[in-house]
C-alpha cells in the first residue's frame, strides 16, 4: 500500500530518528582481549645441562724458589695483576751470597793451581798426570760457581707472563723448602676458563668439544660463547663430583678471576621436537590438552593437542599444532572460542 505524499526513504529516516529519540544506541563490536603468545618451535628433546662454576685464567703456574731458605719479601697479594718480568718475591740472600763467594774463591784458586801446574810441566818439574788432575779440579770448581750463581739468580721469583695472582701460599720470614710453591699465578694471555662441578648423572652426557653458553651476574643480559675443553676422568674424593673445564670467549668484556658463572651445555645428539610453554596448556588430561591458537583475523581458536615429554618449562607437542603457530600463554583462562584477541608485546 502506498502512503500518499511520503516516500519509503523518508519513512525509513523518520523511523531511525524516532529510535534515536528513544535513547537506543547502535550495537558495538566486542573489544579484543589482551593476550601474550609464544611460537611453536623446535628444541632438543633432552633438557640442556646446566652447572655453576667459577671463572679463572686458563693457565696456572706454581712459582717456587730453586733453593730453600727464609722468605725476605713478597710484593704482591692475592688478586693482584702482574706484568711479565715483575719481581714477586725474594729470599734472604745472606746464605746464597756466602755460597757464591765460597764458590768463586774455590774457582779462583783452582785457576791459579792450573796455571802453576802448566808452568811446572813446562819446566819438567810436574808430570802430565798432575796437570790433568789440576785441570779436572778447575772444571769442577767452575761448575760449582755456575751452580751457585744460578741459585743466586733464582733466589727471587719473577712473573713469567702477564696475569693475576690467584693464591699466596707463604708469608715473609717463613722458612720454605726448595721447590715449595709460594705463589700461584694465572696467565691471562692464554684465555679464560670456567671450572664447574658435575654429578655422575650429568658427566656422562658431556663430551670434549661440546658447544656451551656462559652467563655472569656481573654482565646481566649477556651470553658468552664457550666450549667444553676438559672433563675429569675421576671424581673428586672429597665432593664426589667431576670437574668440567669450559673455555670462554671474553670478547670485549673485562674478566676477573673468581666471577661466578652459569654454564649451559646443549646435547648435540638430542632429537629435536616441537615444544610450547607449559603455561599455554588448558584442561590437561593425561597426554591430552587444549590450547588457544591465534588464527588469521586476530581471533583465538581452541585446539586439542597431544603432548609428550616435559622439558623444563616447556612441553613436547606430538600432534595438533604446526611449527610457527602462535599459542596463548597469558590470558587464555578468560577466552572463549573464536573470541577476538590483541597480542601484547613481550614473551
């Protein structure tokens, strides 16, 4: 039926205005729920091995005096950096100096006796045998003098290379025997290592040459490349653990002896599997669970998955997801299937 004088368009506009006049508002689209996500990725099926260790120079030299005696001076303390050739300690040289004086006097007398013997032999007063005995005595005296001078030179300890004093094992005025270590110096020019202790269940999982990563509290947020260089063949009798040495690339960092290090060694032979964070799982029942996946269009779709081994804070996914899928890790408990979501930054 046609209403005279009023078109259909005008009627529709009038009805719309009437609706607005009654206080009705147009329906709004639901707000997207904020969520955080993680990507389905591959990871070793075996959990990485982790250990705590202490940073030290790669080479350690135990320094001692060639002869025994009383220590006169020690010029360094534990932790002191040293330069090659720097004087570190000396012995009281009274006895050493007396030995040198005695050896030199004996050598001088032997030289004079030899010269006199040659003159007597020329005058046919001494025999050839007597001259040979004097020659032997002169050679012995010279050898004793060289030995005394050698000991005198080694009545002091000098740094063999640039490094740092790791341990001080004696004090001034202390009596030490020949060859008894007085100082242990680390050669920093040969690089740095981390010494870490491993339990028996872990030492069998590591091999020399395995790649590793090292972190220090002194350098937060920074990871240093490393490599396993040595593994003890026997356990420490006191602790029952096995020492592992890991060489660390310092790059441009300033390392000092004693930094506490966290070492992570990945198993190179471990099978790679798809994993997701444990926090993404919902309604888990044995090996079955559900997760929310952010699909195209920014909506969350509930997906059933089959899980496998627990790998630390992540879990293996056997079926239900593809590599690269984004699973919701925070905010999933308040989501409905096909609900719009807004992905927040950060993990």
